[in-house]
């Protein structure tokens, strides 16, 4: 069985500005999502924007600038617009894991 890693990347436009591979066991799904929010906040948001991201929804200062998006049935998360950060589970060869579909 191959090892699994979180591939965490920072993107600005089409350019990768940050990349790190860490074993899956180092972070839970929740911790990865919080990490992506922290990286996005540090890289691109003002203090007021960060406050708004944590404010109660539908309040005057609230925003969705640190919303986490999940793509597909496997762990693939993203946060931010530009720059933005992603995390996906990859194998030893840095290829995203492909999970079999129910129809296979």
C-alpha cells in the first residue's frame, strides 16, 4: 500500500506560489480546512476582511472570503479567490488518489 499525503498548494492566477506535501496523518480534514483559511487570510486579506469572514452570517460586516469549497467525493478542498489555496490527497508519486465509483 502506498503512502498518502496532503498536497497543499498556494496559487496566484495559474502560478503555483507555495507547495508542501505532508503525511495524511498529520492533519484531520477539519484541520486542513482551518489551515487553508489561515494561509488564505495571511496571503490576501486585510484585518477587516478577516473579521468579516468570522462574523455571524447576514451581519453588516460578514463575508465569505474564507469559505471552504469541497470538490468531488474525495478530499479536495480550496479556499480563497486570488490568491487561493488547495489541499488534496495524493500518493507517493504526487498523483491525486482516484476512488472507484459505485458502478465499477
